[in-house]
DNA sequence: GTGAAAGCGCTAACAC
DNA sequence: GTGTTAGCGCTTTCAC
């Protein structure tokens, strides 16, 4: 019942001895570095194979690269994130880089700890998805290692940004609803994290755009926003709040599909038919939105391309690029059965 | 536009100098080790605070612990996994341990690479959720570091197991459907990974139990299994296959909620009402199953408790336990509107 | 109770 | 093209 003697790790020295070369030679083969003859490369590779050698990541981290890309995710429940990660994996496949994921948790403090964990583990590059920590923090991280930020709209000379044109996306939704004849259109948003960053956060942009388009159509008085969070729970609470108003909205634009799912439950509990009595739209076009029994009108932002791009930008930075890049995706509307003209009054 | 001079990391030596003590003393304070006076502890802690020191994980990994728990997840889309992780986080909160997640990908080979990545990064403990690699591989890992395996039913003296009593769960579903009057009940399962492990895999147990209960009720001839995968796509394909048979089943038991969601799409495309014409049940009782427009009958296995337990067992092993523990959860049925008596013929 | 020093496995100068 | 060697930041004997 003992865990048994953990046999000593095979090290680079063992491989060198076995192949009859120096440790330097082995190290160079490992890194595909310049300065080893083809013959030696073969011998070393054979020795690695025979001994089942695998580089010790921590030892590498002490001197060089860890061949690790760290990804910070706010949480694991939003079905849009796997789309992004699939793109990242696709971009990184074929390289020696390995992705490790940490989750940020509920507040900026927890998120900061998660970022620390990545930095402490010497990742070669970091992708922060929809981070809520202060901008100064992002720059501090970016100052120390290749960084890509996905989501927020801030410009920075220190890190690359991959983002969705949330203004276009939100406008598509609101115009779609107005085009169907709705006037009492409400919005479910997310509470901003750090107040000073609010303007750059994607949820703020979606909310502000909603307000702007409403005003442009003379619907100033119909503006109604419930500020909760982009989660099922948040969507549920937000919808409850909005449905409690009188007169109640005929359409709800949730800032994220996940929140729309929660809103769906609230609508059902209130005995309101979708889209018969209330239309509902989301954002992200997650796979579940396409599910027949949900059939949620949503905004498609290509997560796969975003993930791929983030991966490419990280690799470029690791290879030495220091100038800053900003990559923006233009979203499209995917109308489904959850939106329809408002009921005749 | 430069990334700027990455300022040198604060090291243990800096802290020692600042506090006027040795590096040994600092190290001891960091690890809450025995052999430092209270006064010295205070001085060191103050110095750490002032300098903003954070331990370098890789350097620690070279000699001692990394304070990292590695989690292997098959993929990121199954909404049941976040439940497990929430439990794990809860158990680990308050400790110095940080969780990093890697995903196994589509096949055993990719999963092996992901496990390697965790081992190479010297995690202090590893949690493998529903691994599909060979059993020998699990034991090999467990031989080198504290290991908990969540899902498979194999017994091992080398690692701890946290599992759901899938036999009970599957039986609940099938009996529920039979109790409603169904006879033509079909099942959507997952292709086993390594053939030799099949018997221990949770998806095999769910399928075998389905068969057993069907036989016990004299429904041998009605047994119909589509073996795809526990994914939306797999559920879709499985349901299409099953609905193509004649006569078609009046109920489908999908081995996972995620697969049931895919089956829902197939049912809808085929123009079949749920539960009017075909009843549908899942497994995992994910939050989305409770969604009003889905309202999926499912089996609840307490993911939070499973995650908590996995965390506790890992901590115990890290603290030195070498005997092997097996923790089993008993699931319960959550009937919802997706199951009803079969249509009158 | 405290500190000096060795060394974990690797990479990168630098010498040959 | 190849090998020698000095560390990276920490933990851990082992003296004091």
C-alpha cells in the first residue's frame, strides 16, 4: 500500500552519457537550436527515445522557456470560452507549447491571485480573457512577459488586444428588435469591475450602445437596464427585475447567451411566452443558443478566430515582437425563433 | 514601443537582506516550517510585505513543492465539470495551493501529453477527471505523485478514487422510464477508450446497467444502443441513428446531459415532440437541464461534494497518506417534463 | 534557534 | 561543431 519508490527522473545528463555527448548538445537538440551536426542530433534523439527522457519544466523555467502558455478565464461556465480555447489549441498544435488554464473567480482580488499564479509559474506568454483587474495591472504583467488581452477595448503599447466590435454587435441586436416593431426593449448587463476601466469593458460598450441606438430612435424613455452579471443566475435576476416594471418590456437583450438562458427561466416562471409575449436575444452565439428548444437570436463573434489570433500574437511576441497589435472581429447577427414582432395591443 | 526592462524579480535573498536574516530563515517562514522565533517570523513577514516578494514557483519546484494541483479535464464543454471544480476550489481555498487545468483532447494520445505536461510541471497532486488513458498509465502517474481519479470504477492501491454509483443512477433512469410505461427505450453511450479498461469506465457501466435492467423486465429485444460520445455532437448523431430504426424508440436515455442536448436537436429536426412522442432523459443534472425550455429529467450526482472530496484526498496524500481511499456518491433521480408516458398506440 | 553552503536540472556564455 | 562551466531561486542538510 505504499506509493512506492519514485524512481529518479531521467535527466539531460543521463541522455548525454547514454549518447556519448555533452549536455549542451542534448540541450541544443531539445530546443532545435543551431550548432549540432545531423549525426549528433540523431544519436541524441535515439537516446532520448530509449531512456524515455522528458525535460523538467521547472528546471527549464529557471533559465529559459517553460513552453507554457497561461490562460486566465473568468470562470468555466460560459460556453463561449471553449470556442476561444479551441482556436488557441489549433494555433498552438504543432508547437511545443502547452496551455494551462486558471480561473479568476468572483472578484478582482481573486483574479489577481490567479494572474500571480501564472506569472510565478513563469509562463512564456499569457492570454487574459475578459479580465476585470485594473488596467495598470495588465500593463504590469505585460511589462514582464508576452501578453494578449481578449475582450476589453483599451489600447496599450505593452500588450496585444483581440476584441470583438461590441458596438456593432449590440447595434445589430437593438436595430433587429426595433425593426421587428419593439419599443420597450430592455437590457441585461454586467456590473463593471474597476470603475475607472468601465468605459473599455465589453459589457459597458454593449450597454452604452444599447442606450445610444434607443435614443437614436427616439426611445429615450424606454431605456431600461438591469445590471447584474453575465451568468445564468445574473440573467435570471436581471429578467425578474425588468419584468417587474410596468409596463413590462416586450423584448430583452441579454449581453451574453448565458445570461439569456437565465432570463429564459425567469420568463417561463412568469408564464410569459417567448417570443409570443417577450422576445429575447443574447450575445456570443454559443452552440446551446442554436439548440432547437432554445433557438436564441444571438450575435456571433468568431471565437475560433479570436483564439487562433491570440495564439498567433503570443507566438510572435515570444519570438521577439515588441510593437503592439490590436485585432478586431466584426460580429454578425444570427436571428432565430426567440425574437418576433411584439404582441398586438 | 518596447516591452521595457523587465525589472529583476525580488528573490528570497533580497528579503533576507532587507530583514537582516539568512535565506534559510526566510524559507522557513515561507513554508511555516519549524525553527524560527516569533520575532524573526515577524521581521521576515514585514520584509516580504514591503518588497512585494512572491516565491518563484519553478525554483521551489526544483527542490520542494510547487503548491500546485493539476487537474486534467477531458474537455471544457461539459457543464458538469465546473460543478466539480467549484467543489475543489472550495476545499482548497485557505490553503496555498493553486489549481491549474489542462484539457485532454480527443484521444488517449493527446490526453497522455496533457498528463505529461502536468507531471513535467511538478504539480504536487493531480486530479484526473474521467481519464481515458490506460490503467497502467494512471498507476504510473500515481506512483510518482499524489493522485486522485474521478470517474472510473477501478480499484487501485496507488491512487484514490472518487466516483458516482453509476449503476444506481442508470437503474433509476431506466426504471423511471419503464414505470412510465415505456418498452422501446434506447440508450446513447460513449465509445470506450482503451478496450481493456472498458468495464471500469463510467459510460460502460451506465450502458451495461441499462441492458441489465431492460433484461430484468423482459425487454431484451428492445435493447438499442448508439455508441457515440458524451458531447452535443455525439448525442445528435446517436439520436439520429436510434430514430432511424423501425419501430423507433419511445424513450431515449442519454448517458450525459450534454449528449441529451444534442439528442434534443435531432428530435426536433425529426419533428418529434418531447415528451409527447419521445421521452428523453440525461445524466449529471447540469444547471442547463433545469432550464425551463429544456426541463430534462436527469440523474443528480453531487459534483460539488465530489470536487471537495477529491481536494481533501489530495491534501491528505500530500501530507503523507499512502493507503488508498475510494469514495462513492449515490446519485438521485430528478424527474422533469422531458419524460412522460409513451403515446397511446 | 540560526546561517553557510550544496545542489535540484537546465540553458547560455564562452573556450576550444 | 563541440564541451565546460557558471549560475537561475529555492530547500535542505549540517554545522554552529
